[in-house]
C-alpha cells in the first residue's frame, strides 16, 4: 500500500471495469489534449499553460513524477505591471504532508511604486468538522499549475463569494460590500487582520444587474498582473463605488518564517518613482490555491440556504432554483421547472444577438417528471366530445396566456397572435379587467400544466386503445442458469408484479402480463386463470416468427396468480440442465412485438439477456470488440451499430407502441452499441450487470426491476413543441424516434424520460411580448385512457446581452452540451469534440468579458455570476466517460454510458458531471430529522487518511476508507476490528445494531432513492487497486494521463479567452 508521501503506482495493476469486476491488466494511457481549436491563435495544451518565450525556473514543489509529465511548465513570467483595482499579489504555502508542520512563504505585496511582504491569513476549511489537510505533491492534481492564480471576477452574487486565503478590497457595486484590505505603505504593519464579509446580499428572485465585482487579487493566469489602465494612478479616489477604500495605516511586522522582504531596488524600482516597474520573478514552492476558485459546493449550499422554500411560477422569465435545491413548486400559470427547464430565461430578440453570446437556447423536457412532496400533479380535465379548445391556425391548446377579446367571443393565440372564435359551449363573460369570470375554475386558464381526456379523434384508427401490457422475455441459456439470474428473477416475480402501475394508490392495476422464454427457440406460455398448470408452446422456426397463442397469453396477474406462481417454480427446474450457449435475441423481440400486435394494445417488453446473439437467426452479430480504438479517431466504428436490424425493429416497435427495456447479464463483449438501439428508439431503458452473481448482485437487480415496473408510465406517446412566432424547435436529442421534423414518437415514456430540444430563430422577437413555449404530449395511460398533457412556459425577451447572461441556467446548459457531445461521438473525432467544447465555452466567456465587463483590466478572468462554474463543468464534461472514455474501460461500458447519458434529466447530468462526495467519519446525525453530511469538493486534497468518504455520480457509488480510520468506527460499521479484514467484495453493508451502522446505511439508502437506478456499492480501502476507479470521480484532479485538473483548465481557458479578445 503506497504511503501518501510516495507517487501512486499506476502500472502493473488490475484495471477494473467501472460497472463490473476486473477484466484486464492495463495501465492508464491517454493522448494529450491537442489543439483547442479556438480561433485567432489557438495553441496546443497539455496540462498547464506553456509559454515558449519564457525562461526556465525551478520549483521544489514539483515531484519527479510531475516533472516527467510537464517539464515545460516550470517557467518564469514576463514583466508584470500593477493594476488599478488589484494592487496586491498573494502567494500561498506549498503542499505538505498531513503530519508535518506547515511550510509557509511570505506574500509578495505591491502598491503603486512600493513593495513589501505580508503574511497570508490562515487557511479556512469549507466543510465544518473537516479541516483541510494537504497530501504530498505526488498526490496533488495541481503540482504543475502556474505559480500565480488567475483572477476571476463575477457578476455580483446573491450571496457572499468564497473568500478563503485572500485579502480583498472594499469595493461596492450596488448593495455589495467587500471586506477591507490593509493599505500598502512602507513602515506599516503587514499583520493579517481577521475579517468577515459585510452586508451580504439578500437573495432576490429577480436579480438586479450590477457591474461585475472582483473578489480576488488581480493576477492573470500566466502570472502577469493586468496592465494599468490609462490614468489609473491619478483618479483612484474619485469614484468610491468602483475603487478601494482603505482603513487606517498599520505598523509593519517581520516577514513570516524569518525571511526579510527584499528592497524595492532589488527589482529595478527606485523609491519615489511614480512609474510602475515590472515585478520580480515569483519565488519557488508556490501554487494556485483551489480555494480561490469558484466552488460548486459553495454555490449549491448558498442556493439551498436561500431558495429551499416555495417557488411560485407566477413571474415569467424567473430562473428557478438549482436542481440540487429542495424546493416546492406552486403552479401559478407557468409549468414547473421539473417539467421544462430552459438554458436561458431572457431570450434575445434577434438571432445575431444570441449568436454573439454562443449560449445555446435549448429546453430540457421531462414531461412526466416526479412530483415532490407538497406539490400537486397536473389536474385532468374532461372537455367533452368537442375536445380541447385550440387555435385554428397553429393548433396550440388553450392556456393561461391566451387573451380573450370582443367580450369573450374570441381569443388571441399566445404563439401566432391569430384570433379564433370561442366555441359556444366554452363561452363565458369577461370581468372588468378582461379576464374570464371562470378563470380560476378551469385548470387550462390558470395553471401551467394540465391534462385533457381526449376523444376518438386523437386515437389511432379512431378507436379507443385497450389496456397496455407488460411481457417478460427470459433468456434461459446456460449463462443465465449458471449465474443464478433465472432463479433470482422467478423467486421475486410475485413481489415485482404486486407493484404494477395504477391510476391511484387505492385502485387495482389494469395492466396485463405475459411470459416468454428463449434460447435458440421461442417458448410461449398459456397462463389463463382457468388452467391448473401453465402450458408451453414452442416456436422452433425463429426466422418466421408468429404468435401461436391468442387467448391466455396476456392475463390479469391477480386472476391468474396461482398459474403464474406455478410457472415461476417450473422455469428454473425446466432449464436447469440446459447446455445451450448460443442464443438469439432478434426473434425474441419480434415474438413480443407480435404478441402486442395480436392483442391490439401498447406495452413494454422486459428482456433479460446474457450473451452476444451469435445463433443463426435474424439479428445475428459478430464479435468486433477492439477497445484499443477507444479515444482514437476510429472509435466511432465500434460505437456505432454493427447492423441496421435493431434500428429497424426498433422503428417497428414504435409504430405498435411497444417499448423495449434490456437487462444485460454479460460476462464478455455483447455489443451494446448495436443492441441498445432498440431501447434508444422506443424510449426504453438499458441495464447492465456484468459478471452477475446472484448472491452479490441479485438484490440490486431486483430493486432495479421493481422500480422500473412501479414507476408511472405512459404508452404510445407523441410529443410536439410549439413556440412563439419567430422561433422554432430544430434539434431533438434523446431516446425516441422521429418520422418527421416535428413529432417526437415514444413507445413509452416515464418519470425518468428526458429529452433536449434546441431552439432556432426564424424572425425577430418583440421585446414587450412574452416568449411562449407549449409542449403537448398525447399518450395512453396505464388504464387505457387516451389523454393529452400540456406544459406552458413563458420567458422574457431582451435586447441587452447583460440580461441574457444574468438569467442563464448552467445545469441545463451542461445537460444540453452533454447530449450534444454524445451525439457527435459517432460523427466526429474525440479531438474535434473537445475542441468544440473548449472553443464554445471560451467564446461564451469572451463575449461576456467584451460586452459586459469592459471596465475591467485585460488580464483579469471575468466570469458572469450564473456561469462562474462553467470552466469547472466543461472540464468535467470533457473528461467524462461518455465523451472521453478510453482503453481503461470496456467498449460496452462506453456504449452503455453514452446511451444512458442521452436520457439523463438535468439533475442526473449534474451529479454525473460533478459527483457528490460526503465525509462519513465525523458525521453526527440529528435525531429530529434526517439530513445528509455536508458535501466536499471532489479532489484528493480534501481527503484524510483517517477519514471515510462516500462518492456517487448516479451510476456508481464508492465507499473509500482511509488507512488510519478509527478502529471503533470500523467495528461498528463493518463488524471487524481493522480495515484489512473488511470484505471488499460485498456490495452492501451489514445491518448492525449500532448508531454508525444505521447512519451510514440510511445515507446510502437515501441517495439510492434519489437516483434513477440502484447503484452498485464498491468498498475501497486506501491503496487498493480499485482506488484508481474511485479517483476517476475526483473530477477536480487529473483523473487520467492526458486529462487536466480544474486549476490547469481554468488557466488554459483564460488563455483562450485572452486570445479571442486580442
């Protein structure tokens, strides 16, 4: 086990499949960054910034392993000049061993023509009860960072910004006040004076725009302070709202560590000279402090503290709380952000204005999202035989934004502005303000989301649909019998069927069920309630599939419960001695499809499959696995479908309203890139249990299946988005099928289904009018009723870029970028995708810098408040396995993550890109209510070797145990005295009657309940081989060779922005 003061050995170790057990011995290896593709002089970037014109400088803080990676990074910087608002240059102590006393260096401070030394303030931990401890440089992701931090200014926050380890000036912008900075003056004290943020903003839901305000010292990414602006030294006290105000002078003290500060003449700056001279070469052993950069943990906590209350949708263009915030939505005329989130809530009136900003205008739509406690589901309205009232031109449905005129006899459409006659049965008078007197009595006139019961005009072939059905297709070949999957499934089928979806909690489910088993032939089962024992019918000719059984195949599970129980007992025994290793899949899906067609109903197929379908039948596949192609320009060849068969059968399923969910239990390559297409096109879901063992993975598998069966679901759905005149939806990304350019067809849609839609311009918008969007989805309920669900969203129009940047929703932007990137994987090379993401994010921030922060010095990195985490999240996006998974994961894993990402809602993509890391060792639960520990930033620097940490990203969960954890904690949670005796093969914790055991299990269970699928728990001890996978979730560090840390990427992005601005 490597100690913390030695480099971690990555070679000659078992590499673990993220979703399975070890598959091969392979060290990490990945190509460097390459060109970023930014216009106007973009350059290569591998790790930290490179400046070919700078002299070399040595740094003792860089370990040998880091020097091998980046020998060019320890470089000096060009001449440095003082800036107007950022006069002081702060340096920080180097990394140290947790058991060693801190090694600190004096701070270099500069003010106009004078320079002196000042001691930095003590480091402040962001997590209560978890003091910061630095591991050695060999474990740090930031060892090659430039010696000086970038400055990043943000538009004024609604809360005080993080201010650890830095002095900042007292500057006021609007109502924001920054803490004081001791005035630089020779002969004055440089002792650090503790201070607190004064007058934090009180959160306002509609934030007022104010000029950006710096809250860190003005040093550029490459170590060069910003150039002074014209006349900057002669007007410093003329504008108190834009310049520093200094407290009384203080006497000087000795330099920290006994090192005396050099005189001004040492740097070629004689005293008394009013012309600023270049600053000296930076001392050694200094690095950029991550605590000075925007923290996602702080942003999440601030939003939770300020907005964890009721959120009313009455005000249009109001940016909703973060997806991580616990809030209750009150529908006051605009749909809940759980159903639709926009990337921008102030829409530019022209396409040119939006194009200049490079911010995407897209919608993240989850039409059947979960309703949280205290919220109400969309009410169901029965409009009668006449059907819903609609605009006769654009066919928009009645909504709160329709304006009634002519004494209520006509209404003006919110989208196309056309007037339509009000039907006689719908007419009512208007009140003195022009509102219908029955407005509050009709859901479609006062709510943003509602449902209509529709007539036969909205049904296929003019007939009301039958009740949908679930069909379970079980692969009974040798692999599934041996690993125990078949027995596990059959043993739990009764409890699974007890959770079939229903219209309400009191009634019985009207869903019907059927069963098919298969290997090289297809077996249908008659489970009619009149039978004492089930009957099996076999179809051997799999190339000519038909439905041999009409009555008795799809049944009510309650009426046929005794027959189903008998069948579940017989199936494991019937195929216990099978030797079939080859298996078909295409004919099995065709069999389920034919069964639903024969019953004239929609439904879903649950397919439990084990191996690559190599048997002679339709859908036969070849083994084409070559993981060496991953992360290369040829990866698209193995990440695209092998044959068109599964695309074609997926389209047939959509026409019949048949969704397909795949549960895969593979021990080898199974070609998910091809098989997964049937899930993607039908709106189904994909699950993977590589190296399945019933004793370890059976509980997780059954929990996934139970959740899938129980969740609210709709069938045979068609979704259409209508928008105001001047804009229109153009790009659709997700798991669905489109037979035309406007209608999204989903064989099934549930609470986890999400899609992204990009909006483009056709014409100019009017600033005074609302930008309205209506999403309508026609579907069949689980009781067989045909309904129409409508969601209405209203945004503001704007003519100023500042309005757009102030009202962006970053989580939705990243959700769109993730899905857009996944779509590009099969079309472009990995290098092109990375260049696109870096270039676009740089252009967004450069546009803000140029148009909304012109008064700032050129060397400062200016970040809009709502986008101050964009550099961090873009770096996480570039490094995620969906876009950059290389040879360290399997080809199937890469395909699985890509298909999963396409269906992620905003909350899922947020935790996938930036995982949640929770310290457990010092958490003391409260007895009155349940709460999670305070999260910490995803970096190895935040971990202590006497700590226990839980990290999850929605797909995997790791429990990391330090080598020096208290033995009492280990005994109370794992039931063993030392970490060495912990059984790391277990995927769940023992249920011990101790406070720590109950607390940890409650935390894990709570997190599992928040996610779409049951995550596998990996128990990792410090120094284990599996720690390599755990460290990949520490996204602020360099996770693999060739990737970049948060520090490095921020500096690189700043360089690209400056290139664009020049």
